C-alpha cells in the first residue's frame, strides 16, 4: 500500500507525468517497430513502412469503405498503437486534417499512403533509405506533436 501511495504521489508531479507520457510514447514506438520491422533487422525499409501503413489503414477502416473517419481512427487507436489514447496526443481530427488533401474530413487510402511515404522520407534523417527506431521516435515527436487539451 505504501508503494501504491508513493506512486500516486509521484504520478501527480509534472515531472512524473512527463516521464509517464514519454514511457507511453516509447511503448507506442516499440509497438510500431515490432509491427513494421518484418525482417527483424532493427530498421524499417520503405517497403516495410508502406506495408505497415497499409495494415494500419485497414485496421482503422472499420466499415471497409476505403475511408477512415475521425470516429474510426479514434476507435482503432489502441489496436493500431498498442496503447490507449492519452491526454495531450494529437487528436484524430487533427491527424486527418494534416493529410486530408481534398479537405473532406475523411482519410482515403491514397491520402494515407502518400502521407506515410512523405513521413518516411522526412523521418529518414540520415538519408540511408531506412528508418531506425530512434529516427521513428524523433520523427513522431516532430510530425505528430502533443497538443494541450
């Protein structure tokens, strides 16, 4: 009980909340790497990333109409990321808006594919044609920033 009380007290401090958020982010990155790195070499090729993005889109497209709505994205969050959404994460509506090229408020498979390809290219900071776990973590932090809620 004492450990639980101490844990609750620590969790209420800003530093502890930041550490917990960082751990949750790392858990999502670990989940994404495990899901996408199909050959287990510790880095993502463009093909692995594209295939993982297709699986992600398919997991979000609940009614299989080739489009992902805000509700579908929110409903699939835990399946796709391996964790529950947390306060401060970029909302699904903002994620869609960032890549919704026709402005209709939904994400098509083509919009998702194009955004995924662009994201891969931007995350590959050393331009070696692969994205490492570290590049993935930094890329997600830059490209999908936390937002206050």
